[in-house]
C-alpha cells in the first residue's frame, strides 16, 4: 500500500489521511474511485463499488463470523462519481471486521430489476470470502468479504516462455488429488497437500497443471441426500467470488492473508518448472435462476450482469440457470480485471474457460462475429503471454471447435480429437480419416500457417488434444464400461453424456479375468502413446497414469467420496502403466518434431505424412483399421534429423506393415510396442531398440512407435 500512496503528491496524500465527515461515529472521506473492491490504507480502508441502476448504497460492517452488522454506513451523495461509490473509513483494523453491501433501487422483474434493500451483498471484487472453512459444513447466513493484506514476495521470478505446444497438461481437482488416505500427505485435500505431491509430478514429467475451479464456491449450496450419502457441489463450477481463492482448500486459517498458501504452491510449481493453469467459470454464477439466491450480482445490477429475455427471465446457455452477460462493457471490465489480478497477484500462467462459447454471445444470446470480450483478452498487454484456452462450446448448442473467435490467440479443447480417437481406437474404422487428421495436428481445423510471434505453426498452438478430462470417463473406465453408471448421483442414471465411445473389452466393470485386464491395459497404453505422439498440446486427467477408476461414473460432479478421490494404492499396483506414461512423456519432450515443425529433414522425408499399411502409399483407404503417421525435421539443437513414425492397428488380427524407406544411412528402430514382448516390456531405451529392416507385424489392437536413427553397426 505504501507504494501506491507514494505516487500521490504530498498534498493529495495528506488529504487522503484527513477525515472530512463522520457517519455512524466513523470518520470518513471520499475514497479512491478508480480502485475497485476494498483496499487497506495506512489510515483505514478504502471501499469502492458501483451499480448502474441502483439508487443508493450502504456499507455493512460485521464482527468476524457475526450475522448482524455492528455498523451501517450509507454512502453520501458527495461520495459518488457516475455509478461509482467510494469511501475511506478511518481507524478500521482489517483483522477485526468483515464487510458487505446493501443496494436499493427499482423492483421491476419484467424489466430485469430485482433490487432488494434488505439483501446483504458480497462485494463482486472481494479478495477473500469470509465464512466457515470446514468442508461440507452448511453455510448459514449471507456472504461477507474480508480485506486482504498482500505481503507475498515473488522475487525476480520470470514469466514462462513455453509455447502451448511444448506443454503437457495434467488436469486435477485440488481436493480429490490428495484427500484419499492413500495419498500419504499431511494436509489432505488442500493447496499444501498438492504441494507435497510436486516431487511425484516432476517424476511423471508433466510441465503444466490445470486446476479445476479454485475460486471461492460453496460446496453445500445444492447439497442433497441420496441413499444415505450427502452429495455436494464437489467440482466447484458454481462461482461465489471470482477474485477469492477457495478457503476450503487452505490448510490453516489465513485471516486477512488468504491466498498466501496458494501463492506458495504456485511459486513451488514454478521453481520446479511446472506452469499453473486455472479452470475459470465466467459463463454463469452460483446465484442461479429466479429460484436461486441473491447474494451478489443480482442485487448490484441484475440487468447488467445476466443475459435476460425480453420479459426479464434468465437465458440459460450454461445449463446452470443463468448466463453471465459477458459482452456488456461493465462485465467485460470485471472479467478483464479478474484475470489481470490472478496473472499479476498469483502469477497464473494460463486460463481454461469453461463453456467459452458463451463469452462470444451478444446480450440477446446470439453469437457475435467478433466478440469484444475475446478480442479484449487476446490483446490485453498484461495478459500478453498468458495462455488462453477455450472449451469451445456451450450448453445452448453453440459448438465452435476449429472456429472459435480470435483463434490466432486462443487455444481450444479439441473435442473432435477426443471423439474420433476414442471411436477409432476401439475399432470404429469409419473414423480413420478424422483420426489421421487429429494425430497430425488437426490441420483441417486449425491450419498450419507460420506465426512469427511464437516461431511456430500457430495452428498447432491452437489445439489441446485430450481423450479424458474431469467431465466423462477416466481412461481406465473408458475401456471398462460400455455404459455410464451414474446411479449414485440420484438422477436415475439420466445425467452425464451417453456419447462416450467407450468399450468394456468384453466384460462390464470390475473383473479378474486376465485376458480382459490385459486387453484393457493395452488399450490404455494405446491411448497414451497416441496422445503423446500427436501434434498439438496433450492433456490428460490426473490418475489416468496409474489406472484410477470412478466405477463407471462419467459425471461425478457431486461425489465427494472414493468415487472421485484418487486412490494412490493403484500407483504401486499398476506401476508398469505409470512407467509407460513416464516414458511416453519423456519421449515427446525428447522429440521436438512431434510438437512443432522443424526445418526440413536432411534425409528428404516430408514434414508430416500419413501412410497406408504399405508405407510407400500415402493416401489412406477409406475405413482403414491400420495406418501410420510420420514426422520428420532437422533438430538444430541436436544437429541431426528427428524422425518419428507412429503405427496404429485397431484390427483384432495381426497386420503386416512396412515402414517408410530411409536414406543417408538411417534406419527405423522400434521404441514402443504396446503389445509387449516376452519379457513384458512395452518400451525400450535407445540402447535396447531393435532395428526394423522393412516389415513389422502389428499385433492386434496395438500401437508401435519407431524412431529414425543413424544405423548402428
């Protein structure tokens, strides 16, 4: 705060420390109108808030954890400029109070106005949301905010310079990652518990974590009981406070320093070469529809913050009751300031936007050709090097994969990659052409144009490839269940997607049949090998690397129990699978030709090419079950050609293939074979690789990866 106030000339600084009036016994004066939220000053606290249609504003002060305010301070008219109210209250100790607001204004629901002068409202810019920190305890009363003291020193930590295509993203849920007793961490289910697992993540080899929502949310808001079990809002996609970290993920009380534990986690991630991406939800809020609570935006400016029909009802493109009015200028500013805050104060490396197509809708719900919000975020100087990743669809039917607005700056979750590779890998041969395109970098969706900005083919930086994520089957369940099994959610198995493109390998669910289990783990290895050898940015779900299961539940949003928690006992049980993931991650990192276009290879191979069973034929037959993809380029760092050939056989029979011919005393060596050998090896270090002269027998439902090297004598 000292740095901020020192910017002012001495006379202005003196005026800010001098009360001008008294309200309810508190000395006050007009505040800093251009600083949103509540900010600690040497002499007290500055409170700034705005409402467009509201007619008056009152500041409420509460003793810690009290439901009834001990002071009500109406903002005088002289403390308002435009729509902004600002007031410095002198003598406040931030450790002794919480605060909220009340806004009066018209109550005209048909025109979108639902002001209630008695409603207690959370500051939209609250840096900390007060309340109980015991997970699962029902919140009572209204939401209050705390003033945060930011004393964290980041030092001279540089911003990451990795491009999207160099990332390997690992999606995880902060609580579920370590809450199972088998995690063996001291602070289970918290930021500190996750910090304890950084050595594991380094061993695995990933270089980016994507954290499911960590903004403040109320897990008890829609709690219910099903068959004696309490179901909560476990995933956290109903945001309460956009600027505040979830206090339930903090292992110790951090009164007025909320965020310190999270910042320590992020700094440790960065010190270990791991970027942090946040899953953010700007498509709706926890206030829901007309039957939902009023605790923030509804009370400040319902008509401004939400998309409303002409008769004042809520558009529901989010599937959660309301839709944030993202392209209203006031909402755009809120979102921009929020992302800037997380990028600067928490040093976040990227954001994944849930149901991001909503961010491109007009106030009437129609899609915009050039959405102002997306352009604003794409060109903002503070966010210049921050990754922006869109889930390029929404619950209203808008599907924009491959054509998300501002795609030259934004990356996308590649939903087509997920769908066609899931289908092809289980044997749906009619997806072969889409599968080949997807492995090659989805050039038909994103192009391959050269970008001087990132010294890379921009199309490859637009594509996040994934087969699994939080929403859907785990990778183990993808090959253990033909149908979803969501009965525990209490909706008679009607929730969750029915389009899973899964295969149970001959038996639904748990089994001890060795043949079925062998096939399942081979299918998992196939999926991992293809994901890590596909151009684009790979992402996979935490626990996939050791066969974590959700017992067939493909929509575990409400399951705060062993359905969702990672069972770390499986790490030792399925150690071979974990080692395979480690190898494939390292292989991808060691071969830049998979990630990006390199200068042309000396041996003359094309940069990317698809191959039939006879590798010299580069046009794929329709509905083929077996094909190959080659990547070739000159690695200037290593000073040699980088050559990779991936072959897939989704047939249930052996298939004899040939490998592409190589010149200049180079040959192909078998590096990965998901079928395995007589010693149950599925990958080989360079010194153990076997040279492939010309032909290779692809075993049923298997993937092989060959590396082009100088011929060893």
